[in-house]
């Protein structure tokens, strides 16, 4: 999967801005969208008809619907669609959060903020490998 867009789901406007800058520094030229709630993100995906290869960077501590609940709903929405690759991007270092993420089939990675170029490049390479394997 050559990622065409990255969707940031994080209630921190500052984190979204910082992460967008980090993403651009990797040379990524595709679309970047930020959502400050899981509900807004899910509404966007329900209406999205593009099917563009997408990397989702999902915070777990969100107001309203948590990132974990969002991942569960997203799994039902995208099914086996290999064009969507989801990574948790959180400030949480709790082992329970990591174990919950690992138990959700849709979540491929667990990244700790702040996002680094190296972590993003690693995740994008994993997304390409998964898409090629499917």
C-alpha cells in the first residue's frame, strides 16, 4: 500500500499540528486530515467513497468515544479492506492500554507520542508489506 492519505484522530490541536509537520518532513505529499473526535472521524469515513490507501493514527484517550471503541466500530466498517492501516498514537505507556490495542485485530501498531520520522517510516513500510501480502 502506497499511502495516499493520513488521518490523524487526536483531540489535541497542537499534537495534530506537530504530527502533520513530522509527516511532511518525511516527504509525504498526500492528503493529511485531522479529526478532534472519533465521532467526526467515523462520520467522515462513512461518507468517504474514495477508498484511498489510508494510514490512521488514532489516539486512545479521546472525549466521547475512546480510540478503542472507535477501532471496534472501524473494524466493522472496513472489514477486510487492506487499504486502511490503523496505528495507535498515544501518550499512554500503560501496559493495559498496549494489551487492549494488541487484542484488537484492526490495530497494527502502538506508537508513543510524539510521532517521530523513524516511527512513521516504519509504520508506512509495515502498511505496504501488509497490502502486498493481501
